[in-house]
């Protein structure tokens, strides 16, 4: 394992200078905020999304539908060909579909599971090859409090896919640890992004979170990005298989 992943100087930075990162879902919300944080911390970031990524949001942008495993392989190959290495993968891309259980058919199941879980598995599998070869790497998979509380009404497949992300992380963390590849989950609660607002059906966004969340507000995408930054930095060098909740204390209740 790379011994540089330990911080003896409390004034040191994140240790991301020159590190090469892929951030999925970088066109919006948490993925976009994470790409910006990693760029600011010195990493060379390739953002990936099925939607257009704003110019300047990251160093490179790749358009890909990550629900297709072949596209995941292509993304990693492209980054390796351009950068020569891969240090960090953040899997933030996902979709939310609000459909009742009665109306959930196999096509809806496949759509959500492929976009939310198969995509993370395929990205992890592709990224792990170069990381394990170099015996160094960090992977962060974004799950949701829905994995623990069943999620909002009419979003069962989303919640199920996010439960799968927790098991995916633990399984890979166990198997990759000996090769120096650390795999963790960040578990956001209610975050002010297009997806967060889309899933919301209450009377008032602010009033809803003020009443429901111990910290009395929804979270910001940047606050989730900060947790991800910790996990991929030198400061997270002894953390693997962990689920880091970023939910304002939501699950305390
Ligand atoms: N916002 C919240 O309240 C909240 C809460 C818990 C968990 N999360 C999780 O955080 C992550 C980011 O969500 P967000 O709130 O930023 O959502 P968002 O909708 O703002 O961004 C998600 C991005 O993923 C992209 N994407 C979706 N499917 C894709 C595919 N097949 N291939 C490539 N890109 C694809 C979208 O185009 C979009 O740009 C997701 O995994 C989500 O499940 C969000």
C-alpha cells in the first residue's frame, strides 16, 4: 500500500495533487459539486454523465450512459489512455423514478437497477483493474438514506438499488483491501439538488426539512462533496467498507 496515504503534518493538504479521478453524474448536483471539490484540491478530474457537463466543471468530460457496462469500460479505458493512471472513482450518477409498487414492472426495475446499481458495479470493476495493479486506489459509491428507511413513497426500486450499493461497497472493500484499494459509501439524506427537489412532494421544502431533520435544514451538494473529499484524501487512509452518513442527523430519529 502506498505509504503516502498517512498524514503526519496536521497542516498538510488533502494529498490530491496530480491524482487522477473519475466522477460520475458530474453534470448535476452531488457529482458536479464533487468534481469541483476534487479539481480545487488538485486532482485531474474526468466527469462523466449522460447529460452535457458544463464547460469548466472538470478537466475533461465524457458523455456516456453508465447503465451499459460496455460504456463503463470505455470510460476507464479512455481515462487510462489519456492520463496513464487512475487513482479515484466517485460513483454519483443515479436516477429516481416515482412509481407505485403496483405499477412497477420489469422494465422499470431494469431501468433503475441498471442506472443505479449495475452502473456502479461496472464502474468499480473497470476501475479496480488499474488500481489493484498499482496497489493503490480509492472508490466512493453514493447510496442514500433510502437504503435504510425505504425511501420516499413510490420509489421502492430506487431504495432497493441503494441498498445494493451498500452491499456492493462492503463486498469490494473486503476483496480489494489486500491490494490497497479502499472502497466506501457516502449516504446522503435530503440534499438540495434537482433529484432531491424532484423526489419532494411536501408543502414547503424548507419547512419540511426544518421539521424532519435534527439540523433543521436540507443539505447542500457541497456538504456531500466534502465527505467524499475526506474519503478519497490522505486523511481517509485507514477507512474502508464504511458508510458515512451525510444527512443532518436524519437517521437519529
Ligand atoms: N439529492 C438527494 O436528496 C439525494 C439523497 C440521497 C442520495 N442521493 C444520491 O446522490 C447521487 C447524486 O444525486 P443528485 O441529487 O446529485 O442527483 P442529480 O439528478 O442532480 O444528478 C444525477 C446525475 O446523474 C446522471 N445520470 C443518471 N443516470 C445516468 C447514466 N445512466 N449514465 C450517466 N449519468 C447518469 C444524471 O444525468 C445527473 O446529471 C445519486 O446517487 C443519488 O441517488 C441524492
